[in-house]
C-alpha cells in the first residue's frame, strides 16, 4: 500500500466556530474547503486535520470516521484492505474515495491522490 499522507477528522455541527478554533490552533487559514455532493456536509482542510461539518443527521453515519488516508491507488488499497479483514463501505463523496471499516469498527476514508495531500 502506497500511503502518501493522512489527516485526522474532526466532526462538528458548528462549522464556523470549529474552523476558527482550528485555524487559530494552526495559525493558518484553511488550505481547502468544499461541500460533499449529495450530502449535507462540508469539508475544511488544514495541515494534518480536516473538519467535517454538517447537521447532526448528516454527520451521524460518520460517527466512527477517524481519518482520511491519501493513497496512490484505490484499487490496490481495496484489495489489501479486504485481505486484512476490512469491510469497504463505498465512497464518502464523488471522486476517488473509499470508506472502509476495520474489524474494531473504526471507519477510515481512503482517497486516491497523486499529490500526497496531507
């Protein structure tokens, strides 16, 4: 598995407040912000941490989401995950994304990236 980087996930129903606090903590504005198509969720990316925000209902399916891991190839990662006991659960949004749950119930998002975004 070719891991290019990772980011911890912070869930929040108060996007503005959380983004201000995380921005102050890191001393930087967000690197990137976007909405997840088809879901009432917004992502705000900082170095090494991403804020996943939305209402309680939109966030509920992602209560166990721990991190995003950036990989070189989702196809290779999915095969390795299945072999080691993970259960793929589909994408978080559009694009090259795969949610997978480990045997302990932790949910990780794997994103195919050539840039190694962290």
